[in-house]
C-alpha cells in the first residue's frame, strides 16, 4: 500500500512530538510501526524529500543527457 507524502509527514511529526498515531485498518500495528520508524529515519536523513515517492522513468532533457 502506498501512502501520500502528506500522510507520511503527519505520521512522522506525530511520532516525534509524541502524539497519537491513527493506524490504518487491515495492517498489523507492529508492521505499520516499523514503517513509521523507517519514515522517521528517511526524514532525518533527507528531509521532506525523503518521504516523497521516487520518480521512475525520468524524462531527460537534451542538456541533461
């Protein structure tokens, strides 16, 4: 399941401030908690850009090639 970067950012901020995190239904709490800790690690290393989805099949301009 893919989550929007806004939702990831909200979860990271709630985790860091100690607020309650609303867990999605259908996913075990332990698995989702490990996902949140992964997002926190990415946020600490790369900032908000670390939470955004990677873009595959990038279109290169002539200058970039």
